[in-house]
C-alpha cells in the first residue's frame, strides 16, 4: 500500500542521511585534527625561531653618520653603506 | 547463622525466579503485540514493483494537482477531521521511521559520534 511504501522510503531516507551526516562529521573532525597538528608544528617552529634569535642576537649595523670616514682595511666594512653614502654625497654635491 | 544465610539465599533465588518469569511473560506479550501490529498494519517490506507503482501514481497525482490548482483548494476544503487525524498519524509514523533509519545509519542512539 501507499503508506507502507512511504514508511519504508522514510526508513531508507533516514538510513542514508544518518550515514551521510556521520561520514561528513567524521571527515570534518579529521580535517580539523590535521589542521590543529599543523598549527602546533608551526607554533613550535615559531618558538624555535624566537629562541634562536634570543641566543644569537643579530648585530645590527650602527647608523654610521653620512660622510664618515671609512677604513678599507677594516675586515667588517659595510660596503653597501659606503657606496650608498658616496652616492648620497655625490647627489648633494651636484645640487 | 547458617540458617539465616540459607533463608537469604532461598529468598534471593525465588525473587530471581519471579523476575525472570515476569520478564519472559512480558517479552512474549511484546513479541505477540508486535506480531499483531506487523500483520494488521501490513508492515512487510514492499516489492520493487509496489515502489514503482506508488511513486508513479504519486507523480501523476501531483502533476494533476499542479495543473489544476483549484482542485487542490476544493480537496482541502472538503477534508474531514477524521481524515486529518489519519494523515497526521501517518506523518508521525513517517517521522518515526525516518528517525529509526537515522539511528541505524549513524550507528548511535543519540547524537553523532564525531564533533
């Protein structure tokens, strides 16, 4: 009869949707867990980076005043700064 | 002392016997009632042909109603209280069957496993 067919259809539908929703939730939980693991790893890397920076502080080149005299024999000479300073001074001289 | 223990155990045994016989009785009653319901309601699973015929009939009816909206209105006006109750009961049955199916599908009685 019609009602019986409808009843069994409802049963089948419920079975299908229950299974599907279960699968979807499982998938989402798996993805979330993977994301959490990845983020934990990222956090560890960040912490390691911070610790490394603390242990090996980067020697920042001090702001050498422009037109300062430079020593070419200096092993720690900052050539970039020297050249930029030279260019700056040339520009100033031309204007 | 011994007699007291004997009394206690015999009482326990008789109680257990009573309980088990009651459980057996009500289990049989429940089984019989469900059998009666199964037979009277015609709950045996329908065949594929029945599925096909019912759905084609429903499709035809809905097509007919969609083509003639006035008929739907007259039908709704003519509906009786008893019929309304009957269809409501059917709706509740359908909801129940859907819920049972969902329970089987998600393999858990209440709620879902993974959140």
